[in-house]
C-alpha cells in the first residue's frame, strides 16, 4: 500500500458503475464519518484508476488530495476489468455468506497494520467459494490489493472473503482495526450498493455473441458421448415431434451451428433454420452470405406458404445484449408461428445461476462470478472483447410465456428454463414488425448490416393479411 495523488489518476473507460446523486452524497457522508478506510487500486504503468472511481470523486469533493492505494503492475486487460468488477460489487465487502475470520495477536486500534498469514484464523468457511477462488488467483498473480477491517477483538467485519483468500494463498495482509462503533458504521456503509452496474456505456459488438454457440451433439467429453445435448430439444422438442406428421413446417430461430436442425431433417421433417452469426465450417468467420440466404428463405416461405407450425428458439434469449434485442427475439418467435402453432423457448434462469455461483466446492471457475445490471445482464470480458449474457427471473419467464399463450408450461432444470406454449394470443402487428426488422438487420463486423428489414416486413404483412 502507498499514498498517491488523486489528480494524477485517470479513470478506466470501462467502469460499469452508474451512481445516483443520492448514492454519491451517502458515499461522501461515509468518508466524513470514517475517513478513507478502503484503498483504491491503480495500474502503475499508466496511473489508471482500476477501482475507486466514485470514492476518489467523493474525496476530491471533500477536499482530499491524496488516497491510500494498491499499485499493481503488468496486469493483462482482462484481469484489470476483473479487478474493477470485483470492487464494484458490495458482496465482496459484506455478505451474510462470508466466511468467519478472526485475526490473532495484539492489534492497534485506528491504524493500518500488517498481519502475518499464520495469524489469520478461519472459523467458518462460509458460502463464497467462487469469490474466494477468484480473489486468491488474483492475489497469487499480482500481489495484495485489499485491506480488511476488523474490530479490536480481531473479528473481521469487512472483506472477510479477501482475508480468507489471502489465507488460502499463503499471503500476509494489511488490516485496518476500528473501534466497535466505527466498525459497525463501516459495515453499514460498505454493505450498500453505491449505484448499479450499467453496461450501457460499454462497446457492444453483437456479432461477438456467436462465441456463445455450443457445438451440439458433438465434442462430448471423454467417456461421455454427446455431452452438449440441448435440454430443450431432448426433453421437449423431440418427444413432441416423435409422432407428428413430417409435413409440419418447423423454424429453428437462432439455430447456432444448426446441429439439431440437421438432426430433424434426417428424421424427415421440413426444417428451416437461421442464425445471424452462424459460422463457416471449421472457422470463426461469420457465414454472411449463407445467413443472408437463410433470412431471405424465411421471408419467401412465409409469403408463399404461410407462418410456421413449430418455432424453436433454443438458448437465444440468454445471448442477447440489450433489452431491445430480447424484445425483438420474443416478438419474432411469436410472429413467425401460426395461430395454434407450437413454440419452444429456452434460456438461463437467474435464480439457479445465483445458487450455482455459491457452490461449496472450492475449485469453482472464474466464469461463475457474475456482475448483473438492473435487467440481469452480465458483462464478461473474453478474448479481448465484451460479451454479454442475459439471465431471466421466474417473473420474466412467466411474462414471456403469457405474452404468447394462455396454454403454456414452464420447466426448470439446474441452470435453464424451458417454455412450451401453444400460440393463442394476439400481439400488435407493429410490435412483431419492429422485432422482425431488428433481427433482419443485425450488425456485422466492419460496420456492415444484413439490410433485409424491408424484405421481411413485406413478406410478413402479406402472410398475415392472407392467413
């Protein structure tokens, strides 16, 4: 830990935090009452403020010119973003799931001090193992970046997960000891959400979402053939189609690499499939021409043959990157299915994901840590780009089903949800048209788009008017 001048620091462009005026005033009040109790994190090479954007603004407003800081070096960009996200999450500071940690030895009240690893005593492991795993990896890679807060008796009240991670990593830590009353105030202030995560200002390259596509029906793990089977298809779509006539017209919307579409074709069904970011065989390049042909085929088919009997949308809703994109997918799936037709939709269940991220197994993956905005989008920095995942609450899922049908079933498994619905409700045609126009004009690399909005609108209006 060292002291740095606030004016020499520059904020990270990717900071995903939005802070209201009310929250900013509360943050200033905490500094007035307790002083600076949480060091910021700085990247030494360019003095980038990785974590502590709002705190330094509050300090400046209160007349502070310097702040304690952990100065890290040689960070890769992905880890830099990870530090930022971790320190924007109040769960890392105070949580009912935190481990119980006591610091042994004589402690000096009101001071930052060093604590030997041997003096960190774990009384209870808690239920934050995914967090602890990430923190310990970063500690081993870059050194210290946090300072827990304890009461005079050694009870860690703030950042217990960090103290536990340091214990696991075999590292000493800095510690701030506060009197019981001030420690209680620290818990109160640091357990609050100072603003919310917002990914609106971050770059969104929707075509990067293609990397969410799973290789269905192939690449099973050793000794486990076809481990990437789709729960929606295997549990609901295939059983539904088993005894149905092969004359049914089926649309697989957002078909990924079309593995299940090919399976259905082999079974004798008439299947049309499309994915705007379907990739060329053996490549990560988008098959733009082939995908455009698929879009045109759908427009041609609904104009000449009418809407589809069955529409399938497997794992698409969890790969949208905005509420507008989610709405367009839902309205497109609804719109392309005939009245009385069957709709199948799947996505990721928010409540199940939250439970999964707090597994008792210590060897959890970094990917289990999620940072959600108010609409339950999570931003993940992967392969040098931002990638987004959308998680749906049970109420979200119910709303989607009710929009389409009064006859629906919702099923849940360990991570996902599945909707099986018979279309029997009306949605304003202009809502469907807006969704179709959005989907038929999705962005491509280098500023290009598919540019087929007018094509699908013309065909859809014709299909509806002649139904």
